C-alpha cells in the first residue's frame, strides 16, 4: 500500500520531493507549468509544516550533456512566484557546495538541486550518489508519477535507503485513477479466467 505524504510527520525534517518539471528542450518553448502546478500542493504542505524542503527534478533528455540552457532556474522562479516564498537553487546536484547547502537548510526553507538530467550518476542508477543524497534525507516523497517506471537514482535507489518514504498529493491522485481503471476491468478479467 502506498503511503501519502499527508500521513507522515514532516516538521523540522529534511524532506526530499522528487518532482517532474520535465519539458523536452528543443521541442517546446516556455515552462512545463502543468507539471510544476501538480507538485505545488505537496511543496506547499511541506513548507507549511516547517519541513526543510529539497526538490529534485530533471528537465530535458536524460542523455544530453550540461549547458546553461538546461538550468531549472525558470522553473524555480515560477514555483517561488506561485508559492510566494523564497528558494535557493544549488548549482549542481552533488559535491561539497551541495553538501553545505543541505546541512545548513533551515525549517520552512526551500532548496532546489540543479537539473538531475545532467548528472550521469542519476541516469546510471549510482549507489554512491543515492548514498550521498540519503545522508541528508529524512523523508522521501515521490511526486514524479511519470518517472516512477524508470530505474533512476532518485526514483529507485534513494527511496530504498530512506525509512520514511511516501507519495506526494498528485502522485496519490494518479494512483487512485490508475486503480479505478484497473478495477473497472477486473470483473471481465475474472470472467475470462473462469471460462
């Protein structure tokens, strides 16, 4: 059974939210506003509970190399404007500078790690990178429903190392919709099995 973020104590804890702000670069212009909006209620909930909130996301192909156009800064600015809050954007997803930001993050503060798509450790499902993130993660929240089927460090390995892991508010909505479709067709499947 999937646990909801609503059922996990968040106050004062470092809460890692794996969001999905992806917009295929070069194919569309602008911001992935719908995808960002889907994550906003979960981010807001964590901030309201005075959690130390860290958002992980990717943008663009997971196989392309880094260039300044791949920054998630426009997405961060959009979140800040929608939630009327402040946030910091790390210039990487690992390393000493990120370690310092994670260590200093205060209650009710929001930190974004830079585009995961530019980190080979994310794509290669690195145990070392998962362990690096897990050292600073008290609660893991999956809000990236569209990425849940991919074997990435942030979607598979990291949550396996965290005791308190759950689904975000939008992820739960998607899971409920999926169950409704599955169970709607269940009687027909059972009838086929009985014949």
